[in-house]
């Protein structure tokens, strides 16, 4: 049961990261670090898979520093913008022209308003003045000129949505892309704004479409996605990129693509924006915010190489050849720092906002989109539970090397599946929580094994290592819960081994020589005891005490003790041969063995304790060792030891009365030869 309990404890510890991960993804306990790590993984994967090629179909007409220097500071007169539009539509023959700028105020730079005030005031009576003004007015109405340049052309205006307490509005909004009637009465979890800044009515009415150019900034300040649809007062409006794409392909109708074919109340989720025209339909996947992740092609601006950048001043000055931009989709925007249309993105710290829309538009044209699907949380929970349960069950059963291999495999599998779904299907699914949980599970499992279980093993080895054979310690540390220092009664075999001739040697040898000799003999005898799985109890002068059967239970403890005693006798004979050559006194040993019920455990005082055996059976072994000198035998064993070891050839020595026992005891001896 202790082994099972130990595994259960490690499983519980290893599953702690799983619980933390589930709390995070369900927003019960949101962990900002994991969200940031998910962004880091996404950004790295995005940069690694960008095509880094130019999309020739999309061109950015850039209101750059060169243009501001040559044409003048922004805002430019609408007459210049009218000239820009005419050049692009008429001479360059572009397919679609979009504006990543807003024309929220009337242009009074021509002075037409002042002239009209004079005509109705101080110069009211001047007929010639009024006639001249009437003839010049169309040329001085710059807003009208700009509106005329857009009239009946595939132009898409831009505007922005805002959120503030006053809900301020300015300009004229286009018609919504979706109405509440199309949404089955279901509220969507789209980005929502209560105000807007749009184009003046004269210009807005001239263009066939308009789209907002807002982006979504994540908590870390990075722009990774653009909403395709946004909500304002219960209606849903399309983005600049979506509006340009619709104009480019013939302005199909916008329909909601629900995840469920039937209404599902508050759980209704819009999975895609569906474009329908002439019986055909095209689905553009969106996330729960009705947004798409920007499929960046590469680094931004003209040096990035994703799109062709042309200075707006070059267009106005006619520097391009005729029809050089034929069938191109053109977006007018700005990279000038002073116009504040630069964003922090995964691929650049000062990325042009206009190019973000160009990337989304390019993705639509290629059928390439990246989206976090509505089931991302469910997917994250599934991979988290699968990996967490696998690691919690398997890691406690594996070695350190196998645990490392399994953990690396799980992390690699999670990362591989995530990358495959991203590359093959454009699904940006979370990975940080599952990967972090896997690494934490491995770390906790290893840490628990080292600091908790290994500590008990180290303590066990420290307690028993000095008198228990190393191989027994190795067995004990595999299941440390089985071994304690508490006293227990069990049948064991105990040995007392006394050295003969020690007194004579002590009279003839220097103390250091005697110490070295005694250590050498005891080391030899101790090694034999350990080789036969015996436990050293203590050294008492020239006597060593050992026992078999504890702390590791050993069924053949008596046979091992007898075999050890016989080898100790042979070892002493070999030592004596060396002593003869060195002209040292010979030594002998007397060994007493007894098998019986004994109490074994940690015993002693508060200041000194030891793992030892006590009991009547121990005392008898000590008495038998004392009888070995009288009977001239190196080994004397009790009748119980002899009966337990029938494989040896025993010879009965006598029936004796030993001190401390009322009944007589039969004693036996044996030599190295055994029946086995």
C-alpha cells in the first residue's frame, strides 16, 4: 500500500499544473504571464511562416515625408485629392481605390466661403462679381471636385469608430453591412463603439462604400488583429479591408455565418462572414469578436517588400507611366511619423496602419486567413487535460531519463499539432498553457521525487548506510516507506565474533600498529558479513556483533549467517599466514550464532541511539561465542540455527546449561563443507 500511496501523492502533485491551467483558460484565475506567453508563441510562429513575398495586386500610395515636403503639410486641399483620384482611376486604371484617411470636415482652403459671404454682403450689388463667382464656384468647391472624382468609381472611403462617455459622432456613416433582422435577434460579441468620426455627407454620398479602419490592440500594446465587423447602436459595419474586397469582387451581399444552423440564444456564435452573389458564396472565418488575425506577409513599409509603395507626390506629378497600376487595388495611407498612423505589431515596432489593411486584403484575395476559432477554449481544455492526465499517470512510474523523454515528447507533440493547424488550416490555437503545464508537471514531479522522496531515501541511507550492506540500502531506498527505526519483533539470526590473541598482540605492538592491524582484520570480516547481507550492529573492543533479517527481511537469514561465519574462519586463516611471514602472533576467532525471535529497532538514550537487536535469543548467541574457546571450535551454533540450515554438515558438541537459561541447550559446529 505504501508504494501505491506514494504514486498517488506524486500523481496529485503532478496534476496541480493541470488544475491551474484549467482555472486560467476558464478565466476563474487569469494568469497574465500565460496570456503573454501565448502572444510570444504566436508572434514567433507568425514571423517564422511569413511568405516574405510581394503581392503585386495591392499598392500603397503613401503620403510620406517626400509628399508632405513637395505638396505641403496635411491636410491637403481636396482639389489635390481629386487630382490624385482622377490620375489613379483614369490614367492608371486601378481596380479599387481605398482611403485609410477620413474627410471629416469641409475644405475651405479655396476661399469659396469667403467669396460667397462677400456676394451676399458688401458686394451684393455687384452683378459682375456674382456672375464671376457663379462661373468659378464649381472649380473652387474642392469638396465637390473630390466627390465628382469618386462618383461612379470603385472607391472606398475610410472612417473610424470611437468610444467615449459622450458618444460623439461626426460625419455620415455608410449603410450597415448587417442588420439586427439578419442576426436572428442574437447579440454578438463583436467589438462595440458608441461614436464615430466619418466623412462629410457630400463626399460620403459620392463613394459606393466605406469601411472603418480601427484595429484591435491586445493587452500588451501589440496590434495583431482587425475586426471585419463592428457594432454601433445595434448595427454592424464593415471594415475598410472587407469593403475594398467586396467592391473588388462585385459587391456581394454580407450574411452572417452562424456556428449553429438554428438559433441558440445567448450562445449563438458567428463563425464567419459570408459573401453571397449570383448563387455563389464565400466564407471569411472570424473569431468571437468578429475579427481576423492579420496575415502579415513580411516587415512593413517599402523596405519590407510585401507591397509596392508609391509616393503620393509621384502620382500627383504624373511620374508613373500610363496604366502602370492597371487592375491594382490601391490604398491611400501614410507612413509619415507626424501623421500618427504607425502601430506596434508582431513584425515591427512602427508598422504602418495602412499596410495592416493591405495584409488583410491580400489574405482575402489569396484565400489565406488566420483566425482564433470559437472553439479555441474547448480545444485548449482538451489538450490540457490529455497532456496533464498522461503526465500525471506516467511520470511517477518512470525513471528520470524516461520522464525527460516523455515530457519532451509531449511538449513537441503539442507544439507540432499547434503549428500544423496554423500552417494547414489558418487556426491560431492557444499552446502556452498546455506547454507550460507540461513543463511544470515535469518539474514538480522531479522536484517532488528529489526533495521529498529522495530526502526520505537519503535519510534512510544515512541511517542504515554505515552498518547495512550497500546493496541492501539500494533495495531499501526503492520503497523507503517500508522501513522505519521503530522496534519490531521478528525471527532473525545474530552473530557474535570475538578475536582471540588480541591481548598478546597488544603487549608486543605499538598502539598505531595495533590499531592498523585491528582495522584491517575488522574490515576483512565486516566485508564478508556485508557480502552475505548481514547488518553490522556494533564493534565492542575486539568483538563484532551482526545480525541477519533486518532491516530488510531475508528468508534465508540463518544460512547466510552460517556461510558468513565459515568464510570469516577461512579469512582468519589467511591472515595468520601473513602474520607468520611478518613474525606477528597468530589470531583466532570465536563465533556464536543463534536464530530466534528478537526485538530490532532504534534503541538507546536521548543523546546516543543505534539500530540494534535485543532479547533472550541475542543473549544466547553471546553465551555461545563464549563457549567456543572451551570447546576449541571457531563456530558454535544453537539447535534452532542448525535446524534452519540442514544443508550444512553439523556435528553436535554437547548439551550445556548457559547462564540466564533454565533449560539445557544443544550446541553444534560445522565446517566449510555443506550438503549443497
